[in-house]
C-alpha cells in the first residue's frame, strides 16, 4: 500500500487528444506542420480529431471522476492561448479554464504541463530553441497562463521530456520540427530550453499562491541483474554518464544536473570545450530555481551485468518475455524501483512518476468490451516495484499514461496506451478492463 496522501492520477497531452486544431483562433503548431508530410507518421494519421477533447472535455472529466483519480495531468497548447502577435487569445484560455472548472467540481486537481512539444509554428519560424529570445517568449506565455488560471491551478510542470524534444526532434528528426542541429547548435538549444524552464519557474512562484513546480524528463534506467554492490554502482554511474551511447541529448545529467544541482556535469565542460554556448553565473542561478518535485516519465529499462573483468555489459531482453507493441517498450517492472532510487540518490527530492503505461494493439471483442490483460499485468507489476521503493524514499504520486488511446506522435493512432479505448471510426470511448483494474487499485490505495 502507498501512503494515504499518495496521488493517483492519469496523464494526457494537448496535441495527442484535443483535435480542433484550427478552432477559436488557434495558430498552427510544429506538429500541425510535421503531420502534413504523411511519410513522417507511421500510419499517415494526425491530431486533427483524435479524442476530440476540445469538444468533449466534460466527458473526459466524467471518465476521470468515475476512475477515481485525485489528479489529472494535461498540457496546454501554446498555440491556442497566445496569438501570432504574442498576445493572449482569450477563447483558447477559456477552453482550459472551463476544463479546470469542471475538474474542480469533482475535486480533481489539475497538474498542468506548459510544454508538451507543440511549439507554435511562428516561433519555430524565428528559430525555435535556437532563438535567444525563446526563454522570454516562454516566460511571457507562462505569465499569461498562470494569471488566467489563478485560483484554478497551483501545480505546474514546465517542460515534458527535454530528451525527446532535442534527440527525437533535432537529432534523429523523427519528431517535429525535424530540424537537425549540429553539436554546437544542440548545446545552445539545450541551454535555451533550460532557461525556458528557469524563467518559467520564477514567474510561477510570483503569480501562483502555494504553487508546486517541476519539470518532467524521461529516462530508461539500468537494471542490475544481481545484488552485487559493484554492479549497482556501475549501473548508477552509467545512468548519469553524459555521453552514454554517444547520445548526450537523450541522457539524464545534461538537463537534470543544471536544474537540480546548479551546473552542468564536469564532463560537459571537458567534452565540449570548443563549442560551449555562452553560460553565465546568472543563467545557472536561473536554471537552478528551487523546485518541489522530480517528475519523471518511466516506461522501460535495460538489464545489465558484470563480465569476468568487472566491466558493465548490457544484457539482451530475455527471449519470450512480455513487450508492448512499440519497439522500445519491454516490460521491466524494476524500472520503477531503480529509476526513482537513482534520482533520489543524486538529487534528493520527492519524486512523482508523471508517466508510466503500456502500449497494446487493443481490439473490441465480440462482447463489445476491451480485454487487455497485458496492461493489467503491467500496471500491477510496476506498481509493486513502486510500492517497494516508496518504503525507502519519498514517492508522492503516479500518473498513468494515458487516460485515452491517442495520437502517439510519429507512431500514429495504432499504438494504444489508453485506459479508455477510442474507436476512431465514430469517436466512441470504451472503458478497457484495465480502467476498472486501475480504479480498484486506487480504491484500495495500492496493490
Ligand atoms: C512519452 O514519451 C511522451 O511524453 C508521451 O507524449 C508519449 O505518448 C508517451 O511517452 C508514450 O510514448 O531514444 O530512439 O530509443 C515517450 C518516451 C522515451 C519513448 C524515449 C521513446 C526511446 C526512443 N520515449 N524513447 S530512442
């Protein structure tokens, strides 16, 4: 069981569920642009309708209420609430205010993510994260939102998965905007992104009474296959290694060290000494604004062992073990034990799991229901591990990803993560078996 005040929640993001991509003064976002090129998306789909949450938000809240969650994590589409002249768009703000009012009716706390990847296209056109003004634009956006939501929202998450923004969006180019940065540009963009976070935190503190703030990176923890102390230590070091797998934009310490510890790791200055962006003491102080939680999105992990010379080696995922139907989602429940453990050991702050979930090719059975025993198994196995670690360190909450099947970015609509099935033919929403399972878990307060 978890503590009595443990927060059970569910998560979504604007572009993945809302639809209505050009209603009420919304401008285009980079995802509206990116999905126009059909080859960018596995099944050629886009976010123009998906769960239709812009229209059906009251039904969304009913589903959350019946599920029994205390909290709902959703994101704001920047392109709905700020117009092309950088002025507030009241109609867009009203959508989210109405959503919050509805949530409050049922005593569900909104957890608002400010940036879940859908940058306004007009900002991308003037350089996106390479524009040195981007953090001022983000600060202004934060100011507008926090003032408009005054009294409705006190819990904010600045940025979702900086790793995916930079690595998938600007290195592999499989996500929007699909603009490739070289190393020098990458470092500058990362620094600007961290400044967005820091300046935004400052504004939230100024405008919001009793606020809580965090940002939500993702990571794939190293899972030791034995209890050997040396193996644990090496896994921990590997987790924080700046250039692990030669993928520094996809790793942990380049973002989380500045945010929680106030500086980039030592290796950063050594490795990049010739191409460093301009970093001032004031910048580092801004980025290091006190935050309340470490949010983290955890889905899967990788097994490791030691060879006979005590070198760390990656183990293959055991043949025949359960996997989701998306290539990176192996079922590794210990992810929710070791992941939080590594984070707490280095950053020493309470942890909230902002996303965790299972992807399946769910179908409507003859009886009209969605039977998803694999997802039920996943949730139980992962929460058992989370309960275990919560006896050792402060774990404050868990948000299942996702309330709905939704637009899974470049993987399109066929990759289903929801507790609620969406029938894309007619827009019907059907509660899966896992919805009822999660409801039971919440009622009991744990596994
Ligand atoms: C999260 O990202 C997102 O926040 C959410 O919007 C999304 O729908 C959900 O999870 C499910 O995917 O580096 O090439 O090996 C997903 C987490 C982390 C998945 C990085 C892909 C590995 C890609 N992602 N991961 S790669």
